[in-house]
């Protein structure tokens, strides 16, 4: 068995030759191939070959993706000019469920990493992002977590036969956020799955909790002291450290009432929402295309980009929430903005699933030792 990789800019025919296939045969194999386009094979692709000293290569396998390979086998009865048979194989991922999480000490990813031998380090950020996306109408995970808060996530884990692991969907999670309990679980209605809180209210609501997506900003929690600005200045807003150009999202549906320059705010955007809410985004580098006074925007749309205009010493977003013209702490102002409740006919099914999911969440971490597998039941339609 010989293992090799495709070097940058190297023709595939040369790699096959190195793998033990005579050059003219290799050229024919590639010409006949249905599965691969030799010009599109990426550098770094792994090639495994079976070679014997006297007869050369008898089998060559190209790993096209983590779950896809092409196997070339030399065969006297191949019926092809090259004398090789080609077979494309797809490896199937298997899914199980695991529980990850622990006590928050410094970062969300760090908390997720506890008990997360379930996931290799390089995909733990993805687990944190998936959770932050589900919670983005309810919790600002970049700001609200405190040391000692807890996170527990029941989620799907997908495994390939070659040992590769990737996170699947979050099934349920329970957190304490600044001491407050937050629960969420996936629930299917008809063919559509979405996330609900423990009370059966949709996790989607009229406002996001943060104007920057969690995956785009520092995951250091409790940003009471600004890492770049040094201290939180005496002003009525929140500062988010982020790279210049980071997309700024509309916190909710609304209409742009100001897009221009305003003293210390620098380039600033103001959006009016329903119920007397106005959101203000300052120190912007630029507005998104089409954003001007009078533009209607929908929740989560990119409306601007982080900058350091006005009275600002480093790229960051200055964010304010005003209610009926008065500054409010966004955490307080948005606390009671929650989603629509489930239809009452779904309630019994929901409660039954919730009991089983949270029992699993509190049970053993590894699915293989769980007494019973968790099956997400599709609610009757
Ligand atoms: Zn500020």
C-alpha cells in the first residue's frame, strides 16, 4: 500500500505514474474516467495504491472528499482501452447523539469543549455557532454569558467510516445565562422542524439579540471592559469589538430613518421598528448597497459594515436601543420579546418529546451507553 498526495499544480497523470501506473495507461484511465475531471482534482487529494514489484499498480484509490472516493482496478476483463475498471464509492455517514457542554469559564467554545471528546477540536467552533444561531433571538451569547453559567447540548454527531466526525443538528440544549435558565429543543410540525423554548414558544422572534452574528465576533464573554478601547466609556450603548468590514445586521424588521454622518457617531444608521423601538448603529465603515433613508429592511439583513468613523480609536460597533425616544439597555428592553406559541393541538406531543429529550440531556454523555435511543417523532399532521 502506497499513500501519496496531489501537489499544487501537478498534473494528475504524473501522480498516477508515481503511484505505479505506466504513463500511457494513466493518460487513458483519466480520459475514460466518468467520475473525475483531472483538471479539477485539488492539491492535497490523497491517493492510495496497491503495488507489486513485478506487475506495478493493481489498484488506485482517489479520496475525492471525506465521504467520496474513486477506485480504479486493473482488470484483464475490464473491456476498456486502458485495461482499468472505475468505480465511484460514497461512504455513508452514521448519526448518533451525544451530550456536550459544561461550566462556562472563559469562552463558549471552551465550555462546549468539556465532554466534547465527542468532537475534534477543529469542529467545536461549529458546535458553538450552531447553538448561537438557534439562540440568536433570545440570547446574545457574545455578551450575556458569565463565569459559572452552564451549557449542555444534546446534538447529533455524524461519523464517516474513515473516522471523520462532524456535528449534525442541535436537538436540545439547556443553558443558564447570567443565572437565567434558557431551554431550547427541535420540534417537527408536519415536515418542517424548528426550535422552541421549554414553554413551547418559537425561538424566532421580532428582534435578534445582537446586531453582529456570533460567528463573526470574538467569543470572549462578558465584554464589560472593552479589549481595545480599554474601558467602557460613559455612554448609552453597547460596544462590540469586531474587524473592520464585519457585516452589521438589522435587529428587526423596520425602516431606515437616518443613514449619514452625525458627530461623534461618525457614519451612523438608525432604523425604526414597531412599538416605538429605534436601533442605532455607529462608527460604521459603510452602508450596505441600497441602504438609505426610507429603505425597508427585514430582520437579519446586512445593513452596514463595522468601521471606526467618528469618535472611535479602533474598529467596533456602537449599538443603541431607544424605546419611545429613550435609551434602554437592550438586554432589558428585549427581554420579553419572545416568539409565537405552539398551536394548542401540538402541546401533548411537544411535552412528551420534551420530557424524553431533557431526560437524555441529563443522562449519560455517550449515546452508546444510553438506555434508549432518542427518536424525534414527527408530529401528526
Ligand atoms: Zn460605544
